[in-house]
C-alpha cells in the first residue's frame, strides 16, 4: 500500500493509540493536517502553541498516557519549547510533532526555518528529524516507546514538508530496535534485602515519596509498604496524591513551603526511603545540612539520579512499583523473623510537631478574603476526586498545602520548571483526558494573563473546566521575596486587581464568570460554578495581597531554620 | 591534567547529530572536556568517541550516567589512564633555516617522527606518541619558532590483559 508521509504519520499515531492531538496548523505542517480530517483522532485547535504543549502535559498527568501535540515550523516550534522543557523537568511523556521546511532547502534560512531539533535537544529525551518517508512508522514507534518507558519524558519528531508529501510503502514494525536504549528492569535481590535490613533497624524512618511513584503507578504498593511498617510518608510537590493526605501516616508536603512536620521529620530522620524522588533543592534546602543523620535508601528508574545530589547507602535502580513490591515481600518475611524497633517514640515526636505547628491562617468574618480560605472552600465543596491544576506562585503553594489529595493523578502542576501560564491549558488537557472529573484550575492573576486565551479553545471545544483566579493584584510570590529579603522594596510586582477586568474578559471568551470579594460569597459562588457543566467558568476571587506563604525555608538556608510562620497559639 | 583526567571510550550510533548531542550534554551539565576525538569503527553502524574529561571539575560517575541516557550511546567504557593505551598525533610547522634543519630532523626522529612537508624557511613535522610525549615534543620545538601546531586529541583502547584483571567497564544498568 502506498501512503504519503503525512498519511503514514497520522496512521502511525492512530496505531499508537492516540485519541487526541492538541495543535495548530501552518505552512510546513499543512500536508499532515490534510489526512487528519479523515482520521479518528480528535484534534483540539489551540490559540497559542504553548497551550498545545501544556494541554498535552495536562492530559498525560491525568491519564498516564502520552500527550500528543502538533504544530508547524519556526515560531510555532519555538512556542512549544517551554512545554517541552517543563515536561522534561517533570518527566511527563509527550510526543510533539513539528513541521519543518522541505528537506531540500534545510540550511538555507528558508521562510519559517529554524533548527528545531537543535533547539530542543537539551529539553527532550530524544528527538528525530525525518529525512525519508519510509522511516516514519519506525520513528513514531520509537518516539512513543522512548517517551513512555524508563524515566518518561518528552520527545519531538520534526517532519520536513517534502517528506510529508512524498510517498512510501506502508508497513508497521512489530518492535523497536534501539541498541542504545535499554531501561533497567531487573531488581537486585541483594539490594532489596539491604534495604529491608536498614528499615528493620531504623528508629526514625521516613518515606520520601516523589513523582516517580505516580509515573510507575505505584501508589497502591506504596500504601501497602507504609501500612505494613507504620513508617510516615511525605509526598513532594510532584507526588501530591501518591499517598492519601487524609491517611494517618501521611505528613504532607516537605520542602521550601512544605509543612513544618514534613520538613522536620525529614530533617530528624535516621533513615530516608527515597522512592522516585530526586533530592531537588526545593526539598533539601541547603544540601549539606539536609537530613544530617539519615541513612539513605534511594530508588529511581534513572541511574543518573542515584548519587547525583546525595550518595545513598542503598542504591536501587528500578521501576518504583516493582521495587516497592519486592520490598513489601522482603519486609514481610523480615517482620516475621525479627522484632522491629518500636516507632511510637518517633510518632509521638511527630504528633507534637503536628499539634504545635499546623498549617495556619486566620479568616476574619468581614476582613479581606484569605486565599487559603478560598482553597479550603473549593476543596470542601467539590468532589473528592476533583483534579486540580495550578499555576506557579503563592497560589500554587497554598493549593498544594490546603487541598486534601486523596487520589493519585488529581494534582497537575509545574514543579521542576515552575512555568507561569501552565494552569489553564493543563486543566483543559486534564479535562479532555478525564471528562468524567471535575477539573479546577487554581491560578494566579499573573499566571492567568499568560495563557488565558486558551479559554477560547475550551469554550469552542466545549471543555468545561473551572478556573479560580486568586487575584491578589500582585506577582505575589515575587512580592513575598521582596518583602522578606529585599527590605520591602517592591520592584515591578504590582498588577492591579481590575486591569484586566477578569469577568468581562472571561465572558468575552465564552465563559460564565463571577467576582467574589467577601468571605460569605465564597461558598455560594463555588456551588454555582460547580453546577455549571456545559461551559468553562471563571471566578475572580479578590484575595488579600498581604498574605504570605508559610512555612518557608529561605533560599540556601538549612531546613532546620524553617520559618514556621503564624501558629494558632504562637507555637511552642 | 594527567593525574585527574578520565578517558571515556564511547561507542555511538553513526547517525547525524550524535556529536552535537554529546557536546551539548557536556555544555548543559557544565562538564569540561580536555579533548574529543571521533572516528569510524570496524562496523559502519557505529563510531567511537574518545572523550577525555577533567575528573576534578566533572563528576565522572555523573558524566558517564548522563551520557548513557543519550539514546544513540551504545556503550561507555571508562578507561583509567593506567588501563589504557593512548596515542595522539601532533603536526607542526616549525621555522628551520638551512643550518637548523638537520638538528630539527634529528630531534624529530628521536621521537619516531617525520618531516612531512618542506618549505624555503620552514618544515612541517609529524609525531605520534603519548600525550605526555607530545607535550615534550612541543616544548622542544618551541625554541625553533612554531608557526602552527595541531594535535588530534587522544584516542585510546583498553590495555590488553594477559592476566585476569577485569576491565573497569561502566554501563547504565550496573548500579
Ligand atoms: C514564565 C515565568 N515567568 C516568571 C516566573 C517567576 N515567578 C514565579 S512566581 C511569580 C509570580 C506569579 O504571580 P501570580 O500568578 O499572580 O501568582 P501569586 O504568586 O500572586 O499567587 C513569578 C513572576 C515564572 N515562574 N515563570
Ligand atoms: Mg498574584
């Protein structure tokens, strides 16, 4: 069977199980958009290519399947670099297809030519420039394989216009042959035993769970391990939902804006069981001072993460789920043989911290609206399995702190890159992947302005997401740093609460919109919003600009010097 | 340099862009390379890169692991200097008047070198040797006046073991 390169590409995407592509056409990718008309694949036409990338990420976050985006050459390709980098940092499986000028004119500075493969090399797990239409099925198979196996990540396929037009003899390879790509899949029994042995003697162990748990679909295995041992669990920003927040053993989020107990438990631990986490600087604070007395068991699918920041006592390269399942077996048999140390003294220390330093804020009845109050109301009035997609800034930290994530894949955020503008398109992608769920975007006023135009996409495509703008009229997180570390010298952080008029703007984009200024209007408005299911909704919450995120570990400081912030009774 | 350098012998797929992937990785992660030589191998599907890395500024274990993550990288062998045979080629154009010429030729032949081109007032010489040896050659040529000098960067292969000492090989899965 003869197919054009473009037909072969679309057919290959179908065979890889692609149900939706986020994208926007243009000159170089035109030939590929033609067979798309006849395909079963749903295409979602975005308003900016960055939106396509973040939607694909949101889709991947929520479903675990690779997100697919397709854009043209030159400026469209550069517009999608930010989502690629974001996905690279957070190990999100993406397959991005970019058009390219005809192969015959590459290198001549042709119209809308740019070196897409060169530009995206450092932000993709791998990328391909197709030079022959006969390679298309093979490269698409390789691309999906690389994106979704081992440590997942984004990949990019650059397809020149002439390659898309030329014809090829169709085939579908039954396997991929990448001699240099062999993700680890054997787990060393000896190391599992070593790990179980360390766990069996620890008096102050903590499970430090990272995003790898979610990537490996290991939440259940993690729960079994924790319950069997009674070891407390912290979930990093990338792992929120990997262990239920309402579980007794859950200490919540550690790190720069983690809660006091999670931070301090890591710091005081004698054993850290790091599962799919990478000792990110936002978690460790000053690395030399991090968990000074702890031995380390480090499990990661990526060998390069092991020993990158902190040298572990037991290094285990492998898929988190398989490793944890093996650990569960080893622990079970060890528990039968031996008496493990009593963790009651450790737990009583932990309970004291929890009692003395809970997350805390005060909402006065007629005072300005507190962002934490808004988030708690959203949480309490929305279904338990609501998916939350956040932007980057104070609102992100409050959302992570105050939401109760009891289900995996309900928290969609930009962790490693911290990309403002992530929330709205990521929420759209998540809703496309999980139409059965309520999806709330919790966004900042600054972030919202970066990608809000995708609400036009949401209206046009009938993707009924909900957006809560925590409008504090400031680039709040930057303002907080200027207040605390730059002697309250505020430089270029004021945005205005009224410019733009968020309600009018949202309405112009086809959404239903509300404005809330006072605490008593919060709950009724959220209820109204939750009842709307046929179009996107936006609520402009006017929140107190003075509110700061606490606890806080100042940049470069030791986690032992965490500033707990206000406490109900002034702490201890 | 000689104390702290590490030689990585990297077998890669012989495909467009592989060199820039490797070079880009070094730039992005802040690793320093002393030299890099790329050559075809006995098998046309592969090329071999011999990368000499500064072990002081670049954590060699990380360098190896990060390189291993590149899809076209098939295998990496880390060769300790003592486990490897290394050679490098130097060519230099040196001022040589008629009187000096025979001295210069004697000097070069001590190092098993050759004169490969002759001009009116200068000659171009070629010497192959160990990197240390070539440092010495360059020093000895300097007084004559070097107008141009180029070195290839080293190539290396593991020393053949006649006893049973295993090679120190690093592969991504050997954690
Ligand atoms: C694309 C991008 N530009 C700049 C920053 C730096 N930055 C981090 S948080 C922040 C402020 C975000 O403001 P807003 O969305 O209003 O959130 P808030 O902190 O007020 O809740 C800025 C500018 C960033 N993370 N991403
Ligand atoms: Mg703000």
